[in-house]
C-alpha cells in the first residue's frame, strides 16, 4: 500500500512539474539604443511591450525549435507587418519590417 501511494505521489509531482506554464521575460535593447522591447514568451504566444508605449501586443508563435522562435500575426497591414525571430542561444531579436524593407537586430537579456 505504501509503495503504491508513494509511486502515485511521485507521478503526480513529476506530472505537475512538467506542465508548468512558461513565462520567460526578456528586455531587448533597440539597435540604436533609443529604447527597448519587453518580450514575454509563453506557451503559444509572445507578448511585446515597447518601453515608450503602454500598449501590449500579442503574437502567435508560428514555429519553435531549440534555436529560435518565429512569431507574428499575418493580419496586419503590410506597412506594419513584421517577421520576428527570437534567437534563444544568442538572445537576439530580429525584426524584418516588410513594408519598409528593413531588418533590425536587437540584443536581449533574460529578466527572470
């Protein structure tokens, strides 16, 4: 009886530890050092907030592997459409502004 109860408790502990919600926070400094983007990586979305604005933007994670996370929304006007990639190992955020034809690289640091 004790062995069964102990096994169940260990299983429940391991199960609960593996299903915690991800909430990794980063601060990414603009390439020109004029401000920053706060990035929160959750299970299926990424939230961003610029240091100069109270607005919180939410983007769907389109693809993720051990090296990078690609995120964005396809329903924005082309002028404001960005393709964003967060590189996990180098802690860099790459933003490609499609309407402008420009790409920006921001250095990030983990906050939590």
